[in-house]
C-alpha cells in the first residue's frame, strides 16, 4: 500500500514538472502576505513571488531588515509594490501583538491579497532534551509556530472569502512527514504537526469557497536554521536544497494538493524513508541528534 501511494506521489511530481504552472497573480490575486521574509526560505519565496509579478506585504520583527529586503525586491523587480509590517510574532495575545495585528489588517485593507505564505518559524532551542531547555524559549516557539500562524491566517481569510479566491501556504517540516519521531527537537516537530493538521482541516472548510490551503514540506534546506556544523554531520548532503531552488519548486506547487514536498530530490527522500521501519528511524534520529547536541553544547 505504501509503495503504491509513494509511486503515485512521484508520478504526480513528474507530471507537475511537465505541466504549465498556474499564473498565481491571475488565479489568486495581485498581492501576497509573507511572514518571515528577511532571511532563508522566506526571503527566497518573496523573491520568487515578486518575480511572478506579485506585490508583497512583508511581515517581520526587524524594521531595518524589512526595509533592506523591500529595497532588494524593488531593485530586482521594479514593477512590484511592497508594504512592510513590523510584527514580533512571539507577542501574539498581548497588547503589543494586538497593535501589530491591527497594523497588518490596516496594511492589507483594500488590497487584492490572494496569497498568504506562513513561513515564519522558530526552531531553537533544539538538539536538547525537554528538561534541559529554557521553558520560556519553548513557549516562544509555540507562540510563533502555532498561535501567530493561526492569528495571521484568521486575519487574512475574511478578505479571501469576500473575493471568493485565494491560497494559504503553510510551511511544515519533514520532521512530521517523513519520520515517525524527531527526538531532541520535540517541541519544534510538535508545532509543525499542528501546522500540518490545521492545513488539512482548513482545506476541508474552505475548498468549496475557492480557497486552496496547502502545507508545503521542506526537508533540510540551506538556511540559517541549519548550522554549518550540523550540515557537516549529514549522511546525504545531496538531499539538502538551496533556498532559491526550493522556492522555485514551491511556487509551482501552490494550488496542487493539500500536502506536498516540492523539491524532487526530497520527494525521493520521502519515498526511501517509507521503506525503513519506524524503530530504525527512531534509533538513527536519536543518534544523529545526540551528535547535534554535542556540537551545539
């Protein structure tokens, strides 16, 4: 059964590569909201969407970084517009968070926002047993990865419903899809499992209203979330995608399925991971992550 499903996924991926990609601007709308667009995958995704003629509302906690990325987008793609919203997503549920959410709603008012890319996430502290971690930092991870993602989605949805079209892209993690456990990164993995389940439920709720909701699943990607020392421990570095290459594939996958692994080599990795017994995965992951723990300590 697994082999049949995995083979169908691989065939679907190949078919998509041959298919003409969706014109995201025409199909969904002329604006996109991107969270965490100043570094790594978020920055690459913002660049890719702007390359496709989509104007951007950029949301991040650092005003200077937002201005820098905004200027880079205008230089690379002069036709696009940008708006910036300073928002520390770890402050959701507080007075400061409510004020920032108000600025986001004000910035998007009257815009044809057809895309939301929930990219912002925190993965530290990691490579630690839960009892070793600073509980406040774990709580911040949950606030950003779970609560903030939910609130930003709820803020953007009404406009999409009014226009009868839109796409929400939630960035998940291979730690919840390809392997049965992700020890020592337990809370991070658990937050990404929430993202995956939220996506499926929202897709069922809103598909008939013209809104596509998708969880895109990166495995390892060359970004700041992956330290050089940890990269050096990887058994199969060829499976680590660059952020720009991943973003190009990710944009092609928008609108195609609820759960997807956009990168072809990582699709193959997903297929191969399914052939390994869960107990072996658990043993190998704990062994590798204990190496990470030793490096980071």
